[in-house]
C-alpha cells in the first residue's frame, strides 16, 4: 500500500470531499489540514493502515488458497485422465 500523501488528499477534498454528501458548507480543506497536524491523525492513520494491510493479506491468502485449490483439481483431473488412458 502506498504511503499517505497529505497534499494529494487535500487537493482532492475540494472535488471529492464530504460537502458533496453532507450538504454542509465550510472550509473542509482547512479542517482536514488542521486534523492532519494533530497527534490524533497519526494514531488514526496508523490504525487504518494496519486494518487495510490486514484486509489485503486476507484477500491475498484467499486468492492463494483458491489458486492452490484449482491447481489441486487440475492435478487430480490429470491423474484420473492418465489412469483412464493407461487402462
């Protein structure tokens, strides 16, 4: 997962920020800019980063498991086919 880039995030707030869904007008960029400077942001960001990495690892393990299962089915099919052909 790529690192958080504050300036890119702040640039996106004007076009994609909460004002689009909340209907609340205000200085959202300024609010987020101030939040990014607080100790709470670092803690929040670390927690979210850990959660995202945990989810990515789980998805990766699921994909690998499915791949192994498919490989196992192909192997069993091949063995069965060879067995039938050699009889």
